[in-house]
């Protein structure tokens, strides 16, 4: 499905600013921030530096997959906590890993159609707060207990309790398993490793490079989109926690298969990390840019959403990026920098293999020839989700935001952000760096 018609014939859509929290690694217990806390912390930092009050926003759109039970329509909760006021509508969306990018796409559509001038859009996720659940059998017993009105009626129910009833159901594991195929996301990555002949050594080498790139970016101050966040106990967080500076190929090789033991190739070391984090971007029309004299980071040119076989879900980026290049009459060499979310090292490597395979491009994409090779030196130049982490509802916004900063730093023009989406989908967004807004737009 494409929104290219709206982008090409509608009003231009500019990204004027953006910010994200550090991505905090989940450590088996709930982290210091809920999903709404993360979004509020980032949103306050972003909005306080704008020349307009929060009430002037036309809309707030937020992607989130697992909001807490007290965060229903989390976008509205966050919007009100940010001081946007009762008159600014806010809504939450879910497209699994693509939710943050979908929020940007929805905001851009409304601006292109003239329904909005200024929209705050992004994603948030606190994966460490994913709930533990009771089994259906235990829930039925609790229901019976609630309906039993006397001690005499409740005693037999107590007698039916067994240790298995107290075994928690890990909601996150269910959420990361495709209900159609029954495969975990890691098992779909194993499918791609087998299909494209990707070795464990290649996966681990890619993962190591992701950590090295993130470490270098941190040391050289090349993550300007991050704003520090502060917890209630006075502690603060100002950088992504997932980077493993001491990792090496030997250490990665020692890790056991995580999803298909004992013979699988995908491990915790070459997979994205379970993480908490939020990211926002501020989108505006030319009218809003001129009215508030806003700086411009870039412009959204095109986007695409594609469906693929759920068991091969990691190939989604290939199917989402290809139609954009075809519409825009571009080859791979016409794109200066790329961000492909690293759900798994194997998954990105499989996309690169498919992208340059004449047979795959012909049979699966209907192309006469491949678009060309993506230069690894221009892909995820500051590391990706293997090192940074992948808070599911947030990553689509993060990669677009970071890509804008890469284009600015490299004095480059055009970038493509893409990611695979659980359930067998892919999303992609083509952006362009611009300096100022042409008069009269």
C-alpha cells in the first residue's frame, strides 16, 4: 500500500526537529520508566525548545505495542501530560515494529492533505514492563472463586489448585511469536539464514560491527538526537546501554542458539536487544515552518508498506523499498545513506542478499534487474538495533530521526529508512535533506 499519490500531489511535509531517549536495556525486571514516562520525558525536551506553545499542535500520534493497563490510548495520556491541552486530539496506533514509522506516515498524510499544519509523531515502548499473566486455567479458577459466595463453596476450589496454576505466562514471548505460523521472530530469522546460506560467522561479524559503530558514535558525539532522562530517585540516563564495548568474535561464537537449539545460528549476540525507549519527530507544513520560523531537518518524499510471507518476515524491507525506488526512478546508488532496522543480523544480511539477487528481484519483485548493491559503509553507519536495542513501537521513528542527522553530518541529500515487521510486513520511508523552505510553498 502506498501514499505516494498524496506526497506527490499534496503539500510538502517537513521534519523540523526530533528527539529520543537513550535506549535502556531490559534486565529481567521492570525498568525505571513506563512507556508514557519515556514519551513524556522526550516530549518535554523537544517541545520546550520550540518557539510555539504545545497547544498549537494540531495532533499527537504515537505508536506503542504494549502500553500499561493505566496507559489506555497512551498518546492522549502523554499529550495531556505534555501540556498540549484538551483541544489537541491524540491517538495511538499499532503496526508491530513499524508503529513509530507508521505514526510519521499518518502525520505526513494529514499535512499533505491540508488537515494539519503541525503534528507531533513518534513511538514509545517499555518492553521491560511487559506483563506476566495467568494461564486461562488459573483465570477460570479465579472466576469461580469470585462467584462463590461462601467459604464452604470456595474450599473445594482451593483444593483444585496445583503448582502449575502459579506458573506465569510471559506476555512478551507470546507477543514475539507469530500466531499464524507459530514461529518466534528468531525462528523466522533462522528461515532466512537457511534460505540465503548465511553463516553464523557472518552474523556474528555483522553484530560485532554494529557494536563497534555505536561505540565510535558515542565517543565522537554523533548521536545528537538523544536527550538525557531522569528517574524519580535522581539517577539519570544519557546514552544507549546496549553497546558491548568488550565483545569480540570469540565471545560471540561461544553463545548458544537462542531460538532453535541445538543447531540454530541465531543467538542473543546477533539479535536485537529487548529495550525501553521513546522517539518523537515534529512534522510541519511549509505554512507552519514560515509562521514559526522553524529550522528544517528534511522532507518526507515517499513511503511504502508491503506484505510478505510471515515465516519470511525479515525480507519486508526489500519489498517496501523497491516500489519507492521504482516510483522515484532511482537506483541504489542514488541513495546516499540507509537505515535498515537490525531485528537480527541475519535478517539485514538476507535483505542485502535478496536486494542484489537477479533471481529474487525477478521472481519476487517483478524487476528485470536488481536496483544495485547497498554499500555496507553507507548502511547503519552508527550501529543499529543489535547494539542500540529495538523497543518495538519506537524503532521506526528512531531510524528516520537518526538518518536525518546522518544526512546533515555527511552533507548528503537522500536517505532511505526501512524495517521488517512481525507478522510478515515491511515499511520504508524515503527522506531528503533540505535547507530552508522555498518561498511560496
